[in-house]
């Protein structure tokens, strides 16, 4: 259960970082995404302690004082039981043509050197996952693929080998690319799991992309690492589409997970950039990060985590054959997943649906409704595990999403708590 704090190392001092990490741990988050060479003029604007990451913007000359601050925050995260998904650099340090200030400093040669250095610098940390890419699509006819592969190999070498570094790649959204990171790197040995991004639009069928990557060969886990952020201009168009709300954010979590994602990443527009008074806001951010910590969806993510961990996780698979209404679009999607002796069915707008029974074990099934807004449950009866049975969620319409929990009555499961 991730959160997105791209500017964590760059903009927060140590007390602020502790406040942020402590609260996210309390809210049930487990992973924090953050960038070493940060996005918002990360090379030329000093961090909160007045340090820049590189000497003379040279990737071969890291500034130890800057990385000591990174080190400190990684240890703070560990104190709070959190893993850091560490991006060695934002993608604009390789290609600034689409977004970011750059400057472009990486080549195939120094990317490997830097990867090896930063891998070795943090190799003793037990709470790190490594993420390359930084919001970038490798360009055709360029060295981009070679640069990212060189950096990945460097990280592996610096940490002591492939088994020591769990690696992924954070891509840009691309409507023509179903596979996210798998589009370029799926068969690369260094890529351990795949990432997607949806582009901060409302009701895009990211569940189809999750399913596509989930079913690729060889099998590798997949996660939506950047769905629509809370309090973000929808499709970057605040004038016509307004800001995203908790419902927009929540739907992606349940639809992605039920489609086969191994986890989920939340994000908040005010927090990724660590906006505060006196800072230039990006894309209309207005709420200080320390207030945005309490936005509704941030406090609802613990409910989806509680649901997913309330039943055995390793036998869970996506299964749209559980339901007869399997092809609705994103706004009122019905998405189903099951284990051996339980099933979860998400109705994005409270629409009625029909369950094809007999897909999980048990002579009889116990049903309950789970409320993604409050994390509360309501009993929905016990019935024979055969034939087709229709279910109507407790409420319907925009913002009225529900999860039906079906359990083998003999399994002894209890309500998520």
C-alpha cells in the first residue's frame, strides 16, 4: 500500500520527514515512493539542509552531505515500519523534453557508474525497493533503453547482485502501450515487477492493462504505481473537469487490485510535490502537504489494505467469470477476484449484479457487504453455493461503491478488521 512522495528527500527537513512518515504509517501505508535526484529542479535547487546532490551536476561526483540526508530519511522510514521505493533519478536527467527541468546528465557510461555507486551506498538498507524510469517513455532511436539498462545493472552490481535489489521501472502513461514497463523490459532479468501509470484521468480502464500484464509470459507481478492523485486536476484540466475526489481515487484501488495487481499506490497532488506556502505550486496545488495528509482517500486506503489482507492472499486470482455483468465500463464497472474459499466483487457505482456460484469451495456461502468509504461491513445472508444469485448493493449511484465478500461458510472467516 504505497504513497507517492517524489520530493521527500528534496524538500522536507528531518522533523518534517518524520511527521510525514509517522502519519502515513499510522494510516496503514507500507511503501513510500521518493526520488534521489528530484523532479523539481532537483540538481540546482538545494534540499532543506542547503545541499545539492551532485558536485558540478556531475553524476560521477555525488555530494555525501546530500545523500546523508537521504540516508537519514530512509532510516526514519524503517523506524516507522515503512519501505522506500527509491528512484535513483527522475527521468528528466536523461530526457527533459516532456516534463522536468533537467539538466540531462546521464549517458550509458555514467548511468552504470552512478547506479553502482548508489546501489553500494545503500546496500545495507533492508527497507528499499529500487525504481528506475521516473515518469519516462524510452524514445525510439535513442540511447534511452541502454541508459536505463546500464543503471539497472549498476544498481545490481552495487548492491551485491540481482538477489539483493528488487527492481522496477516507472513509465509515463501511454494509451497505445498496454504493458507499461513490460512494453520495453518485461523479459529483462533485472525487472522483477511491472509498473503502470494512468495519466491522472477519471475512469480509464486501467484494469485492462493490469490484466494484460498479469497474463504476460514470464509471469511478473504488476502494480498501478501512479493512478489519479487525490486533489489533482482531472486530466490536467481543472477548468472543465475540476479536481479529483476520494471516489475517483478509491475506484482505481479496488478495480486494479481485483484485476490482478499485487498492491496499489495512492498519490496526492499536494503531497508528491510537498507543496507549502511560499513554494511555487505545480498545476494549481493549494493545500499544504501537512494538511493534505488528512484528505479523505488517504484515510480510506487502510480499508482496502484491511480487506485484501483479511483473506489468504497467495491463492487469489482475478476472475470475471464469477459474474454475468463482466464487461461494464469504468464508471459502473463490476470487478471480481477470488481465492480458493472466498471471493470479492466490487461494484463501482452500486449496480446490481449476478454471481455464478460454485467457483469457490463450500456447500454454503456467507455474504457480507464491505463499505470502501468507512471500512464497515453489513451481513448479506447465507445461501447454497450453486446456480446463479443476484445481489443488489445497499446503495446505488455516483460515489456508492461496494464490495461483496463471499466466504465458504465452513472457512470460519470474520469481517475485515
